[in-house]
């Protein structure tokens, strides 16, 4: 009897194990199905589109309806589903709470994140700090700004600002990510005017045209770093101009042919560019860079001296001479 009971009990246990095993497999299968379905829904509807406008801005105009915004955002690849966007917006706060303005899309974002931003006015337009070094050219600036501002058109900047060389003030600027090249030019031009105004009395007392002052300042910016050195070189260069002697500054050659003092050849010195101060007397026709305030100040506050020559050695120390023979000796001593 006990054997029959044990046998029946084993059969019950076996049946139960089989039932539990089958049931577990069903739940596992169902779990995989649910996860797969949710993943598919996320990819097809909730996640950002492949062509999401990363590092650009999208606008919501005042007075537009939620439906119009949803349609626009789908067309602009901000969301995959305009219906889901409308649903989430209503659930989060209602269509009346959609905030008009410029929304910066720094990274890919889900439709739910977009809806939440629309109802809270999270524009994410944090200011971008951009430093333009003294002596930067228009071409240098185009590279710097285009790396930090998504809406900045480098080619258009160079085209529009080409005649502004010398008059876009080098400084640290704070721009919104959606700032355009045209807006950058306006701000830099206005900053230049404000800084020039701060030394207007010195410029007026010096007596030379502002255009000539800025050209000289752009040369000084490339020739020296310290204000006192710039002022001494300024005295040398203005004196050369006054006696009809060529400026003969090497600072123009990076602007003309991209070579510095230690790379120049005799052939380079004969280059016919109007900026070549070895070939042409007087100042170049326009600035060769955008000078900072200290260089502009140095241009109008030159230190008078008997010097007509100067050179910077490989350690950056400037040496002055009154005669060409003395200059040649120092050149052999400090450069050869």
C-alpha cells in the first residue's frame, strides 16, 4: 500500500513540476514579449528621430496651437509622433501651458522630454563663453566662433566682416547658442566703439586719423606683448614714417604669406603685396589684425627716442638701435 501511495505521490510531484515549469516558461516568454514590444514602441515613437536637430534651435511662436506646434516639430524631426507629443503635453499641463520661445536642442531628447520642456519653458539657452585673443584676424575669429555657435556661418562671417578687420574688438563674450554670425559682428563692433570711447581723449590729443591709429595698433599687437614695449616700438615706427623711412616690420608677413620672422627669405621680403612694408613706405592699407586696447593706447602714446631699429631675440626680449650698423651687430649677436 505504501509503495502505491509513494508512486502516486511521485506522479503528483512530477505533474506539479511540469506545470510549474510550463507556467514559468510562459511568463518568461510573456516577459520577453512585453520588453520587446516596449522597446519597439520606444524606438518607433518615443525616442528622438535619427535626424534630430542636435545643437540647433527650434521656435514656438506666440499664438500657435498645440496641434500646429506638434505638426511643426514632427516635420522638423524633433519628435517621431505628433500625436504622442500632444498627448504628453495635455497630460503634463494642458495645451494652454505651451511656452512660446526659442528651444535649444543640445542633445537627442525623447518626446516626453520635449513635452515637459514645452510646458515648463525649459529653453536651455545657457550663455556660451567665447574668448577672442588680442591680435586675432577675421579668419581666426570665424574658426573660433563656428566651433562654439551652431547657428554661426563662418563663410558668411568672413564675407560680411572682411572690411571690419581691426574694428571687431577682441574680448571674452557671452552669447546664446543660437547667436548668428551677423549678431556677433554687431556686438563686436559695438564693443570696439565703447573701448575706443574710453581713450578718445588720448586719440584726439595724438592727432592722427583713427584709421591710421588702428593700423599701427594692429602692427604693435603682433610685434610685442607688454604695453611699455609696444609704446617704445610705436615711437620707432612713427619716427620712421615721419622721415620717410620704410617701416620694414615682419609682423605683416603672417598676414600676407603665413610666415613668421624666422621663416622669411630674401624673396619673401620682395613680395609685391601692398601690405609689404619693406617694399612700400608708410602704413599698410588696412589693419593686419584686431588689436586690443593696450595696443591702441600704445599707438597714440609712443615713447620718443633716437632709435630707428629694433629686433626681438628668440627669448622675446626687444633690443633697440639708433643706427643700421648697430642694428646689424645686434642681429648677429642675438639671432645668428
